[in-house]
């Protein structure tokens, strides 16, 4: 279970564009998440090096050729197009632009048993580029020490347990700076108030992000976590290729998202736990969301499209970035030439006997997170449209395991177990391969309203009936 309340830069669209890496499409969203960098890194800069030069829109004047054009290998024409986009983002002050992320709360439940309940609250800043020399992720060095020494965690209280700095620090190109707080069962049974203080920095580097929580019947908040602007100060030898300049506490206009997910990307899904299954349908109940602003703040500080931080011109000019592609124009086929692979699923860690295979079909929607761009897949590498799938009998065996969904029993972002969370193969693959049509299902295809009945094995004598439904199938629990 993955309840979350979080904020994303106003220029960003969730899961649209490729995070953490270069994307040489001039109209893409790559190299924007989760940048909060206000440094000019032009084409002529003598020592620019990855990942600092991976920011699509740096703080240079839009008339200067950005270093990103070189690091992304853009052609002259594409670089000129990117500079035109950059001009749309240039306000009354020069700023680097991106899609930083602030997580007010993300919750993972590691154990649903009432006698050994284990849950934690994650409060985090996701930011790019990385600390000088990639030291925060590496966990060693003077830059790591600078960041770590400017973080504060709470010692626990009546609302929750102790907080500690999260051992997961992100991936190359983007960093996660977060704390984990032990949660009792009470926040799952009663209303709690969660608070984040977002203080922009000034010349004295007094900015900070701070998180708090309290029970609704209490007056005092329990402190959880604080990130000082000093933690994000420039680091690394000045003039060296691995120098990272100041990364401001995010200044971008941002929007708020609230969601309740069921995915083992963050929290294990204990499919064999009877207590977990009996809890459906789960809900995240939100009583209110309140926004407070400092009395001395300027009016522009609450604007989504201010003179200093314009966004509307860019969004209007790049409407494809914020629109769904026309599904009827995208191919979803079994392609003998490009996507005809198969292979064995590695089940050795899970004591699952037998050999199970995956197959592949061609899907230009690229449904995996971070592989969606205008028009579907990246036009210059359509091999990304090859999507793996399982036959129905294999899916029934692997989707629910004693270790959890797709064999994954781990929590948090560090994953060490599990199979690829692939769907059941569409009927077109069974027809092309000569497999029984009963081994495939079309519910993976867009705009399908039907459901397929599955029988998932819990043990040698117990089978669980499950509905495998298309994205437009009516849910009897909702209108």
C-alpha cells in the first residue's frame, strides 16, 4: 500500500518523459526532473561535465548555446529549437528551470500483522543534479559530509516513533534526501495532521524544508525532519569537472498530488496475507488541505505563472507534452521482425519449481514509467516499444507468490527480489505463436471494458479467484 501526498514542479507531468537520463528529443520532458539548479552552464564553459550539464534549461540567457546541447548530442536545428523553448521560460530574472519534487508524505507498510505491525513514513526532497562527485549517493567524501551534517531528524514523540535519515540516496543524475519515521497503527485508524514548511533561501542561505505531524486531538506538532539550504550548498573543487554549485531549495511553482497506490515499487504487496486481502477496499481519507503563506511574502510567491517564473507560455507552446497521445495512431502488434524475443524467468530465489517463459510484443504506448513521450515511444529508438508479457498460466503462478506480488518482499526504493511485473500477453501473440487463445487476454490493450477470470494459487489446496480487468472495466465499488 502506497499512500502519498506530494508536489511536482508546474512544468512537469507525472510519468511523462524519461527521468534520470538524457533524452535527445528537443520536445521531450527528459532532463527536467528533478532539477533545482540555478547555474549557467553554456556551451563554452571549459569544464562542464555530467551530470551538471544534463539540465535541459539552465540559468543562462536564452541567446547562449546551452551545454545541454553538447551533452545530449543535439543537432544545430534541435539546439536552436530548444533555445526557443528556453526563451519562453525566461522571466524578469534568469533562472534554471526544472521539475523538482517535494514529498509531504509517503507511507510504506512492511508488515500487516497486528502483533508485529511495521510501517514507516517517508518525507523527502528529490533534487538534481547530484552532490559534487556524486558523493551523497556514494555515501562518502567531504560533499557527503556537508550534506549529512546539515540534516536534522526528530527523536520521536506521542504521534510517532523516531526518525532517521533514509539509507536510499537516489540514482546517478538525481538524488533523494529523505527521512523515515516509524509509524504506529494509530495513523491508519484516526486522523493525523501532516505539515511541511517550505522556506525559500536568501543570500544568507537561510532556506529550509521541514516536516511535522500530530494527532488531530493534540495541539503540538512532532518534528520529523529538516533539510537546510546549507546542505545543498556548492561542493567539489572549484573549477573541477565534478563541481556542483548551489542547488536552491525548490523555487519553481508547484502543484499538489494525492494518491493511494497498490504497487510494490515502494511497499510490498503481501498477496498471501489473509488480513491484507480482507482489508479491501482501502481508502486514504483526506479531511482538508490548507496552504499558509508568510505574512511578508510577495503576491508573486503564490502564482503559478509569475513574471519571474513564467510557465503558461511554455505549456501553451508545447501542448503535446501535457496531452495524451491519440491511441488509435499508435501500433500495438506482435512484430516478428522487432519484438519476437523470449526467455526464461529467473525463479531461483523463490523456490518456485518449473520453467516459465516471457514473450514480447510491440506496443508504442511504452506503458512503463519514464518511457512515455509525445506520440508514444521515443521515435529514435523504437526498440523501447518491445514489451514483455506472460502467458496466462505463467502469470497466475508468478503474480501472487508467498513473498508478495511478483515475488517482491522488499520495501522502499531499493529492490533486490522479484520478477518483471509484466502483464498477460494479448491475444495477437497467441494467434501468431499458435498458442491456445485461452492463454492470452486482451485486457492489457487500451480502452478494453472486459475482465478475465484468474485463479491464483495461494498454497497446494487454496486458490484465489481474481478479476483481471481492462482499464475501462466498470468497478462495482465505484460509480
